């Protein structure tokens, strides 16, 4: 399988709206691994890893997020690492 790994920083109203848990649920459905965490600056940071098709579908979902979110921008870069699940990490300071 051709896997890709992306590092995301998601801007907008993305904390306190179940963004990380909703992203985890979407990732599980799409067979995408990685993690998500809130950052002190109000953004959500995530690493997503899986097939190009699945990662792109999760990225498309992240552009909207859950119903209460208002995503204004997603910064993305290639990333490296290896994950076997999708986890929610504690907030970074």
C-alpha cells in the first residue's frame, strides 16, 4: 500500500467543538492512523497517515469539521513516523 503522512495545523473555531474526537471517529472509519491535539494558540494539530485516498478524504472532512466547528485554514506539510491507531493527545502548551 502506498501510504502518505501529513502534519496538519487546523485554524478557526476548532477547540471546544468535539473536533479531535470527531476527527478520530472519521479516521477510524477511513482506516487512517495518527493523532490530534489542541494547541495553546487555539488551533488543532494532527498527523494523519494512511492510503492517499483515505488521507485525502480525511483532509476533505477536516476542511469542514464537525457541525459546531468553523475551519478557516489548514496548513499541511509532509511528515514522517509510524502509527498503528488514531489517538487524541493531551493539549500542548
